[in-house]
C-alpha cells in the first residue's frame, strides 16, 4: 500500500500503533518505534515511517521498488 501511495505522491510521515500482545511489542521494537504510553488495550508506540523504510531498505527493495528513493526525494528518509 505505501508503495502504491508514494507512486501517487502520497506519503505517510508517522506510524502509531496500539499494541496488545508481546509479539506486537517485539515488532514495534524491531521497527524502532518509541513507546509513548499505556492505553485501554495495551501500549502505544509511534515513530517516523521514513525510519522504518530506511531500516528495512534492502528487504523492501525487491518488493517495493523505488519506495526508499521516493521517500528520500521528499525528505522523509
């Protein structure tokens, strides 16, 4: 979805997640999202989408060609 949106000039800047499982917390840590606070269903994590794309640039390159470059062009990576 992010690849198709970026091809149309639409870019996500932040990702925020409500996490309610240990697996979800691990994913957020892998993405290097910041813990913000607890909420009703678990914990809230957030961070810049560009950081996630940069961290996974190589694995994303074959699945989402041009995604990193488009985010870089608009200054989000």
